[in-house]
C-alpha cells in the first residue's frame, strides 16, 4: 500500500510540474527582446529653490528600450514615475 501511495504521489508531482512549468517559463516571454531603461536625469535650475520661496524647476529623464521589440502602452496601463524632492 505504501509503495502505491509513493507512486501516486510521484505521478501527481510529475503532472504538476508538466502543467505548471510552461506557464512559469512563458512568463519570461522568450519570444520578446525588451530592455527598458531610465537614464540622463537632470534637474534645472540646480540647485532648486524651496517652494516657500517660489522655487520652480524641471526634472528631465530619458525613458527607452534598447531591446528589439517595442514596449506597448495600453490605455489605463501607462507607467507612473514619481520623483520625491526633499
């Protein structure tokens, strides 16, 4: 009885990995070439004056993708980038 239980358990584990493994591997999108980046952050004017002294400025960054496939933007699913200033 114990041998049959071990065989059944090993069969269940094998089936589980056969079904789950492709789902995990496809999460990496093996058919796409994506490499998003953020660089060249600049703040003008530097240094910024405090808000209490009517300090205003502009923060500029480059967002891009060095991969071969385009990064698609879907309505309601755009990235939000927050830059805390202290």
